[in-house]
C-alpha cells in the first residue's frame, strides 16, 4: 500500500464527509457509522468515485464489502487491485 494512494483515499473521504477528520484518522478508523459516519448514500458515492478514479468496481468484486471496513482495508484492497492490474498490463 502506498502513501500516495492512502493520501488520495483520505482526501476523497474528507470531500465526501465534508470534514477534515479522515485526513489524519488512524488507518483502522471504520468508514461507516461510528467511524467516519458514512451512511448508505455516502457509501454509494464512495464506491462510484472509486470506480471513476481507479477503475475498480468494489461492489462487483467484493460481495461482502469487507474492503470498506476501514481506511486501511480500503487502501490495501485498492493497492492490491491496482498492482494486479499493472502486472496484467505488463504481461500483454
């Protein structure tokens, strides 16, 4: 997981929540409810923006949405998917 990716996710979350809290929240901070407080609409907006920015459709790939448990799990999930895509591109 790269610091740049984590920083971009934090910026995205700050924009969605309208709060600077995600910018320095611990990586184990939950995204939903008592954590950053994303509700179902916020979660949908997050999934849409991730698909737009990174080309990763989390809702299609992670049926339980475990990757949305915290800032850290989201960053790790995206990092794995993006590095996997890079490796596949190099094989072509």
